[in-house]
C-alpha cells in the first residue's frame, strides 16, 4: 500500500472521543452549518478574486464537458463508475464529468481559504460527505445498473429496494443494512468453538474453551473484548477464530463475554470493568492453578486490560502477569485523525448528558457513526446494492458481528470520553483506578501490540505511540487490513502480510520504513512469541472449571444473546 494511501486513511480516522461524542449526539450534527462554515463563507467574501477565478474555471470546464472535449474522468478504482455506460453513454459521461468538476472546485475553495487547521478539517469532512451523497451513481435509474435491474425485473427491483429503505429508516442504525444475517447462528457457525461458562457475575461471563490437544501450556491466556459489540470477533467462525487457533496450539484460552447493560447499570464505570477483569483473572488462576496469566485486550477492551495491568503493578502484584497482548488498541489519542477536529468540550458535555439521561449509549448509534466515517464504502455502496438494485446485502461473518451491537453504560461512556479528550493514560498518575494511580510505564512484562494498517477506527500510528507507553520490551506488529479484518487473519490467505521491527523508533513512519515484511498471518508470529512466555506443557484438563467453579452453560454462554 502506498504511503499516500496510508496517510489518507490516518487523516480520516476517528479517535475514541469523537466516536463516543458522535454516537451520543448523532451523525447529522456533522452536516449542519456551524462556525467553521461561517468562517469559510467570510474567507470567500474576503478573497473575491480567488473565488471568482475558481468559479470561472468551473464554468470553463463545464463548457468543455457540454461540448464533449473535457478529459475529466473518475480515478482508477472508483467502484461507483465501473459500468461501461458511464463512459460510453454521452449523457452519463457528461453527468459524471460535471459532478467531478463541481467536487474539485469545492475542495479547492476550502484548501485556498484562510482557515485554521481545525476549521479546514471540519469543512473538508462535510464537503466530502456531501459530494459522496450527490454522486450520480446514487440516483435510481440514472445509475446504469439500476436501470438495467428495473428492466430485467419489470420494476420489482425498485419495489424491493423501496420496501427495504422504509424498513431501514424505521429502526436504528438508520443506514442501509450491510449484511444478510439469516444464515448465521450463534453457537453453530458463529462463536462455535467448544467451551463453557465457568464464572458469571452481574457484569460478565467468563468462557473457558475446551482443550483440543493432549497437552496444554501451563500459563493460560485471558482476553478482554471490546465493550461495544459482542466478544465473538475473537471466535468468529470455524477456521476464522483466533480462539480456535490458540486452543489448537495447546493454549488454555479464557475470554470475557460482557453483559449487555441497560439503564439499570448506568453507574458502571471504568472501576467497575477493571474490577470485573480482576475477578475473571482470579477465576483463571483458580481453574488452571497457574500463578501467572497472559492478559490480552482488543480495542476498548485493550484500554481496560492496560489499566488492569497498571493497577496490578501499582499494588505490587505484576507477578500475576506473564505478558500483555493488545490488538487494535489506542491509548494515546493525540492527533488521531480528522474526527478529532469535530469534538470540543461543549459537545463532549452534551454527549455525556445525553447518555446520562438514558443511562447508556446505544451501540446502534455508534454503528451509525462508524458507517458515516466511510460513507462511500459503508453507506452509499449498500444504498446502491439494496435500494437501487433491490438485492440483499452479502452474508459475511465480520459484518454479522458488526451488526450485533451492545450498549455502553452512561458512566463508562463519560469515563472513556474524558480519558480520550484528556489523554490521561499518557501521563503517569493522571488517572486513578480503584484508588490506585495508573502509570503504564511501570508495566515491565513483555508486550505484543498489533495494529491494522488500514484501520480507520484505531489508527495504526496511534497504536504505535500507545505501544511506546509500556516500560517493558514491546514487539509492535502491523498487519494488513482494517479494524476487525486485521484481527480475523487466519493462515492460508495468500495476500496476508505483516510488518515487525526490533527497534521502536520514536516516529511510526520511520519504524515502518525500517521494518521487516513477512508473508502470512501475524497469528503464527504471536504463537511463537507466546511459546516463550507460556511455561512448560502439562496434561490437558479433563473437565472445564474447578471444584469451586463448575461449568454453568456451554459456550458461547447466555450474555451473548442479550439484545
């Protein structure tokens, strides 16, 4: 992937505070004219010569388009205009060229305006989203595929699309449905690795997975999943499950399944969730008899796992940890992409007040924000497929998981917003958890940190800076793909690769330039890394749980079914 592409992805990424604020207040807020829009209008008025020149250029280009002499064409790889009719039909070709000319002019007027970087970023975001919405490919019958579908189905395609549009608008998230989930069943072809619930509290269920080898490593692994969406991104589907992969390597695997909270649990905060992780850790120690555990975390679960590790260090019990593994986790939120320009203290306060009134942040609202971060791929692509062509969306396991959202308690929502906006985990002692000051630099166990190079939710450069906060030896690994696709990375994909580098250079891009590229999946590399930190092998346990912690239910448990 080119450096320009990765830079663009980094610029359009969204830090935690922007996601959580945007989810509470709704994505429409981003498109309403604000002070940045007013500043832009004032700048255009102060520079009438520049504005007039750009508008004249637009008029000249429009003349070329109408006369058929324009050379404007979509960028190579623009999926919206791949149908040959967009270039061979004179009317459609002119329509696309006028659209491209207008989009280009709007972008130039923003770039040339006298604006602060924050205002410029806001305007670019708004105009790019408007440009995506106004694409001629989104218009029924104008889109060649839509016109052909209407003819082939005698109009049924538009009827099916219209019915689907009404259904999608009736319920949150109000974006086109991205997945056909009718073929997926939890415990059968999703979250299907055998195991059982060995601990259930008000906050979590702890799943122990059944061994699939005669011997297992002495040191177990406990994984903390995100607090939005269900845990089974880690156990997605047979042959696509990180849990299954670990069990087959002889690892004693334990994964937390968070309860889907409601308004009764509004007060659950960071302390609540870290305390729950510590309870799960105690259960793992009792069941396995191991004094040390590899602690892992994914996304927001990685933030909580890091705080739990720092808490243990703060009370002098880091000896309970064998290693720390984090995936797609941002702890250092400084300058984390475009969306960081979309949040300020006033909006953050409004967002926290909104979730406080409900008692929670609805995960469907967060899913809507995620979609509008990449509207071309996650909104308008499905708009065309579902509504214009009248087709069902694809049946894809990652998108099925993505649509299975959970709520976030109001207190945790507020804590995470404050955590991200103040970037407090980067300053030793700026945050306390369960009464203990948190200093990530005191965590001296080895760490394995993996990020995705095209991740638009946890930008890899921020993951890299986050990895530098720990005091021990850290191995940073950069995988192909985006947020969850980087995590679901089983062996056998010929296109998979990952970067590693022994030297944690101060700058992420310098590290990338000097890193080594490996073909295949980082899962294999993680396995080799864990082998050196998991002790000896011993006979696999015959039963799940322990005398004091018997199996309560088969995996994937009961909390995963909560709606």
